[in-house]
């Protein structure tokens, strides 16, 4: 097994105003559309397995208010409140 870490370059990630960490550029507009006013991205994890156990891109985003998740199979984001 090989573990690789990759530092995002300017073209790969962007730092939106509501995040302290860069988000993948491909996901940025989709995540921004889901965030509420004053909601900040605290962490994110890009996944590569769908709910149907097929290789597919997805993203899990943690904010101060909720956990957001979306895979390639999903038509909408899943949202789970932390409170």
C-alpha cells in the first residue's frame, strides 16, 4: 500500500471567504451553494466510494453547525445537524 500526500496547488484548491482551509476547486461552487450565512467550513474529506460501493468521487464537509455529504450517486446533499 502506498500513501501519498498532496499539497494543493492554486489550480487545485481555493480558499473561500467562509473557510479556513482550501477546498477542491471542483467542489467549491457546490459547497458554497450549500453553506448558510456565517457557516464556516472546519474540515473536509474527499471520498472515492459511492453508497453502492462503486468507485465515485464524493465529499464530506464539516461546519460548525452540520455535516454535509454528497457522492456522485446523490442528486442532492445530505445534511446532518450537529445539535
